[in-house]
């Protein structure tokens, strides 16, 4: 009876072991490679999987997530023979578990070494200044070079990022001096441009002020000329109107007698002014005969009357 109990216990243990060996649960984003009698048999995906105990063996377990791989720093020589220490990080993902298991003995070491050699090759084609400006180009070139070879290893290289570029201390000091000189140069250029713009603005303001002043003087001259022309025209029109009215008055009844009287008065007044010229008094030869003087003036008017009555004119 004891032997039967021992056998039953052994069979129970073997059954439990058989069940555990048969049933395998693969986590999400994982892939397990199964070998049957030492030969590749299948790749187990996420979930519940059944294998044959003692015949099948889980040989490799791979993670299908994106994996960051720190590439060790290395010294690269640029095109202008300058040493440059480069530190980067590589992101990859396993796409084929079978190739990752049998394509390379150590795919991580393989892609790391390939990243370093490709980086040295790319840096060697660039000058020092370009390496700081062309980081994206360096990253893309390394990814393309590694991805082409890593396809045989079941690995997909997603991207490569340069973490740090460290030139020697002497180069750093020289670069800092160059940057300082460039900044001082830009400051001087900016100051000179400011002074130049200031002079331009001052000259433009003076020119516009001179133009405005000349325009004002021009308009003032035009206004004065127009005013003088209008005044002359008004005077001429007034004189013409006075002459027309005088001519009309002369032609009216009694107009000629009035003109004769006016002429006589002006004649007497003119003779009086003539006598006072140069502070000297001119006395007529016959001073007491004033009636004769008036008669002489009237005779002058009568002598002009036929000319006025025969061809009267109206000034235009």
C-alpha cells in the first residue's frame, strides 16, 4: 500500500510538471522562440500557448517594445583634423524574433559597434563647425546605415540622437573667443546702422521741412499775386465804370456846362499850385483881372467841346 501511495504521488508530481511545461503564457509585447529537439520550431505570441514537454524548449525570450541603447562615448576625427568626443543614444525595436535569435550571436553588441563605426565615418566627412549645425543629418545617416544591416538581425533601428559633442578645451576656448568677437562685431554693426538711420531720418526731416517751407512760400506768393491781380482788375473795372458814367453824364442835358465849370475850377487850382513850386510865388501879370483868367479857362473848355460831342467813346 505504501508503494502504491508513493507511485501515485510521483505520478501527481509528474502530472503537475507536465502541465506547467505544456502551458505557457506569453506577456503582451513579448515573443518566445521555441526549439524542438534543438531546431527552431515556432515563435510564441502573447497569450496562452501549448508546447510539448521534454521535446520543445523555450530557447529565447525577446521584448518587442522600443528599447533605448546607450552608445558609449568615442573620439572622432573631423575633416579638419580636430578631435571630437561624441556621445549618443540609439533606439531600436525587434521586429523578427527568429532572426534576432539566430541572425547574430549578440545583436545588441552588433548594432552598438555599427553605430560607432558609422558615426566615425560620418563625422570624418565634416568640418568641426558643421558637426554642430548638422546634427539631424548625422542622426539620419547613422540610422540609414545601421538599419540596412540590422534587417538581417531582425532589428529595426528607429532613430539615433547625439547627446553631446565635446571638442578639446583649446578648441572650446577658441570657439568662445570667436563667438565673443562675432557678438562684438554685430553690436558695432548694429550701432553703426542705428547712427546711419538716425542721420537718414534727420536729413529726411530737414528735406521735408524745406519742401514744406518752399511750398508755403510758393503758395503765399501765388496768393499775393492773385490778390494784386484782383485789386488791379477791380480798380480797372471801377475806373472804366466811372468813365462810362462820366461820358453818360456829359451827353445828358446840362452835362457840358458842368464839365466846363469843373475844368475851369481845375485850371484855376492848377495855376495856383504852379505858383507855389520851389517855394517861389508866381504872380500873374494881370493879378487883378481874375475874370479874365476864368474866361481864358472857359475858352479852353469850349475849344475841347466839339471833340467830345463829335466822337464820344466809352471805355471798355
